[in-house]
C-alpha cells in the first residue's frame, strides 16, 4: 500500500551575502533559498504538480511506490490523488481532511478537522512559512534532480511534530520545490518528488471535494 503524503506553507529569511562565514553562513544560504521559494509560492493562488512517492519502512523491511497528481490552492485547499495505487487520496476541502487509503482498506475513510491534519501535507505552509522560527536549518549542499540544480536543506522541528526531520530540495533557478523527504517517528522515510510544477494552473472542478464511496465507514474526530 502507498500511503499519501501530506500538505503545505510560506516564509522567513536571511540574506546569504550578509551572513558571516562558517555554520551561520550555511544556515543563511538555506534560509535564503527557503525565503525565495516562499515568495514564489505566496504570489501564486494555486500550484499543481505530478508526483512520485516512495515509502521505506525499515522496521518491516518494506518499500512501496506510488504516483499521481497533487494541487493546492490558497488559503487551505489541497488534494493529492493517486493513479498508482488507483483511488488512494488525501483531500483537504477547507473544513476537513479526508484520508482514503483504498489500496489498504477500501471500507474506511478518515475525516479530521483541518486543524488536526498531520504535518507535511501543505508543502508551502509546512516547510516555507516562518522556517527560522519552526526549524533548525542546515544547508546540505547542491544536488541535480531531473537536470535541475537544487539546494538541499535539512529542517529539524523546534517543537514536537509528526516527523523527526525533513529535507527539501529547492530549484536554484526558479525557486520551486522539487523534492521533500520526511523522516518519520517510526524510522520510516517518505520521499515525494515533484515534476511539471505549474503555478496558477486551471484546476478541474471538484478537485478539492471528496465524496465518500457508498458503504464506507467514516472515522472522525
């Protein structure tokens, strides 16, 4: 089973050119990249991308893969719909988060208030909004993804979170997120790679609406 990833956020900064040498300079470069990405996403009303996802669970010796398309729109709409495994979805409609792992349990839907959504869904809000306040930031260097040069930045939450750390890859040229890796509490590692990222796209009607299939049990809180 390929369990869906999660949601997103916006900003904070430091100017690399003004940062002193050493570790602070590296943090400054990471923070500068996060700030540039945040400004890019904040200026857009919506964003869509194709994604591939890998979930590695060392405790079980398992690795699973999935793919599909995700879109999010300001202020709090998000949907991640899987083509593989078909039918899996996470949808945030502005009031609730609907989580449907059809590939694992076709008879159960989880419904949570937006405020209780697990971390990592809204990529923008989660990783780009006020990062200096929320994370210890480490610039890990540059890496080429899909022919694009990216800044690789490690984020360790300052407050308790649903994951131990995150690594984000930000395109040096257009400042778009290209990959996000979550290191989860149970030592699982979830990696989402984005392609065909489009700002202000035309989003299909109903994309941010979830209608539970007939006969499923809705578990809510």
